[in-house]
């Protein structure tokens, strides 16, 4: 199915953001995950271990954006790809801190 002009512009805008992240972090790889009615999440991992994400309104648009950006896309967020992520104190307290005795974040 061909992209509409609006979808093309959205994909181009997302691709530009992906490329900017990649440039800032010495390269990047991605994984696209369907998140229901909200669309799809594009998780980016830079060569320096920094990570970020973007949300696209559809899975197809997310795939198109990653293709336009020219980044490697992984099927799953595991293995060597996941091991590239560098986490710091913020991530530990926000994501796992409560379970492992960290601050309550309140």
C-alpha cells in the first residue's frame, strides 16, 4: 500500500529525528514495537550506549521512517542489541529501583 502524502511527510520527519540521534551518538540501531492503538514505538540505541525512543502513529510508518533513516532494525530487543544499552542511576530508580530497594520516586 502506497504512503499518502501526509504519511510520507511524517515518515520523513521521524527519519530526520532518527538520523539526528544517530549522528549525535556515533551511529544507531533500532527496534520497532507495536503498541496498540497508539501506533508503534521506535527504540533507538546509539553506538555510545545512549538510548531514546519515538512513537509513530502506525507500525508501517515507523518501519518506513527507519528505512529512510538507514539504520539497522532488529526484530527483538534482546541479545547483543539490548546489551549495548548503557543505563544510569535514573533508569535504575525509575524502572527497577522500587523493586530492588531504590528510592520511591515520589
